[in-house]
C-alpha cells in the first residue's frame, strides 16, 4: 500500500468467478483494517470486489534469478503465480509487474 496499492482485505479474501476474471472481495464481518507488524491494527478502506491480477505463494521460496512463468488456475481463469524470494525489492517488483506486466521478449 506504501507504493499506491489498495487493500481488498487483510488475512483472507473471498474469491468468485466472473466473465472478466477471478473477483477478490472482503468477507463479511472482516474490519476495514490491516495489521502493521510492530505498529498495530490500522484503519484502511477496502476496495472491491476487484479482479485478481496475481498470486504470490509466500510459503514457497525461490532463488531463481529468472524463474519460469507460472500460473494459478481458478476455474476457467489463469493468473500469474509468483514464489516468494528473500529480497527487499519483492514488493516494489510485484507492484511494477502489476502496473506494466512482463516484457514481451520474455513471453513463453
């Protein structure tokens, strides 16, 4: 969010299919808030439903400099799937991907 992203929900999202793609939305009963580790729970307006643009598997670590492009399947829809990597630029790199996508020379 420090890069300009907006919160859909903290901890979990409801997912549903639409003609445009997979929709992510805040489950009923969750507050419009986000936990900032070491600071506390902060108020944050939630947006949505919104189209799911990418998935990051935080439990799977990669050391690959140029990982293969992968996708997560949700019914009839595919979204880019990224593994976690131990680098401080992960949030900035993901935000840049969401704004501009992959370079055409890297298409598989």
